[in-house]
């Protein structure tokens, strides 16, 4: 479990850093990004997490098209697109037993 949490934390950290690096090209006010994801792609929020310094990471996806988008919202309300793709699938996996 500790390994899984570590990997998830590291992944989130990398996404936040990536969002900060490409902010000029893929960022906009949160309301604009949310409107586009829902109206254009039919995506809804599937998960959320809080990173350092009040940064919020969210995953949006569409059951109809399978499209997905990962966003990071900075404390100033600017939301950045971090990654997107196809073939989104909800999964619930049991954690491995403690060894």
C-alpha cells in the first residue's frame, strides 16, 4: 500500500510540474476549461486530489466517447490541461494483502 501511495503521489507531483511548465499554452480560467470539457467532450469529473500549495488535480472522462482529461487548477483559479486521451475505463481493484 505504501508503494502504491508513493507512486500516486509522485505521479501527481510530475503532473503538477508539467502543468506549471506548459502554462502559457494550455491554461485558462477554470470556468472556461470546465465548460469546454463538459459541452465539447461530454466529460464529467471522476476524481480529485489536492497537491502542494493548494493545487487541485482532477480527472474528467466521458462514458459515451471514452475520452479523458487530467487538469490541474492553481490557487489563482487558472486551470491547466495536463494530459488527455481515449479509452477511459473506471476500475476498482482490490489492494494486495500486506506482505
